């Protein structure tokens, strides 16, 4: 099997197609949206998704930073150079998509200051460190995510005092969201939340929710978050209406005996989650 080629195609698919559950959520939102301007914007976003998929063009000019989650079956055998093949596939995918040239030149200080400019080659954009997990069976699954800059600006990972009430936790997270949603711009959003014992774990749980969560099946708390955001009236692109969020994705992991919970919250924008999965 050509692992690099399959990863390349997965990255292109992530950048050009809207997951079926998200498209169904868009159509449900359009059917119930009563604000004329908001409905028009939803129609345009659905049209944008269709054009991107049919033409093989990126959903957004911010083509995102590649993130990779690898699930390795306990009985699976990996070929030599497996992770280098994934990296090669990511680079080839960024060339084929094409990705926006965003890799910053220079040493540590120069990269922070962005004082030496950018590489013109999209494939110079390195993926974030891979998240590797052991799972039962003999399959290997590779999830490719493309994370845009706007949601990263509005994301938060912080401690929350739970006071022995799960609602206390989510109410505080909702205060973060209600502050950030009007500033996101690219609504309707999909709030993604991971709750763990450390900042790393909470963020990992959030990423997994982005990769595998579904808007077709929503829990009581996910519905509560969505309804709370929709009641703000921010609407599509911040121009008003009842569709501020399409749905929510919540992933709660193991917890420690403590008065705090670590919560990672990210407001996926109107073209996210951009994701694709391959099985080996």
C-alpha cells in the first residue's frame, strides 16, 4: 500500500469536502432559520461547500495547520519509516491542495518575530506533533485534521472549579464562548470541548472529538451548549439570526480527585471540522 499517497489524498479531501454530518446540520439549520439574511448566508455556505467539493478547491483561503491522530491496533504491524511516510503524504497533500504558504522562515527568535518572511512552498508547513494512541485490533487509522487560525485565536484551555456540579463547569465554559463567538466572525461555529486532568489531555480529547465526533448524535449537554449559543442571536457571520452554532462536540476523559477540571474549548468555524480518515 502507498501510505504517503493515501495520506496526501486524505489531506486534500479534508481541505475540500464537508463531512456529511456537518452538511446535514447545515440543511437542518437552513430549514428552521427565520431570519432572511441569516438564511441567505447559510445558503451561500452550503453553496461554497458544494463548489469546493465539485472543483477540488479549498473550502477556505486559510487552509489550516495539519494535525494527525494515529490509532494503532495492538496487533497491527507498522512498516519501517511509517511516520516519515505520513509526513511525506502531508507535504504532498499541501502541494496538491494547494495549501496557503504559511511556514515562517528563520531561527527560534526570527520565527516568533516573523522577521525573515515566509517560505513560498506550501509543503514547508510542518504538521503539529502527531497524537498516537493504542487501540484494540489489527487496524491502523490515520485521522487528518486541518485547523484554521481564527478558531485558534478564540480557543481557551483553562482550569475550572467544578464545585461538584457538571453544570458549573459547562456554565463557565459557556461564558468563555459567549465572549469569543461574536469575535470569531466565521459563524455558525461548532464548539468542541475536551475535559481532562491536564492541559495536554484536555486538548487531546478536544482534538479527538473534532476527528470522530458527529452532529447526528447529540447528548443532552451538547444540545444545551448549542441552544445557549443560538440564543445569543449572533447568527451566521455575526450578522444576526438563530444559527450561531450548528451543534457541539464534547469529550470527557478520566478525571482526578481534585477541585478543578481542565477544559480545552475551541470554536470550530463555519468550514470546520476539516477532517478525513483512512484505514490501513
